[in-house]
């Protein structure tokens, strides 16, 4: 019997900005808006400060594509 070793490759980690854009898109679709307190569910204040503008831009563009 030959022993086989399964190698697992970790899924690539998505950037904070991409994850935040997804959060904004999905949360806006369900509740109509996103507040800073909503973002604090998944992100730190530092992450919000550093990524919010880029994440909003990505979320807006994603919304345009879906329309």
C-alpha cells in the first residue's frame, strides 16, 4: 500500500477592502444603508479608516454592474 499525503492549499485571503466592499453591498441590499457601527461587526476602527473610501467605490461599481 502506498501512503498518499494530501496537500492542502489555503484559499487566498481576500483583502480587507474587498471584504468591506462585499459587506457594504450585502448590508445595503438588506437594510438600505450601512453605518460605522454596522462595519464594526466585522472590522476594526483602523481597518474602517484605512479602507472605507476604496470599499465604497468598489461597492458602488459592483452595484452598477448588477443593475
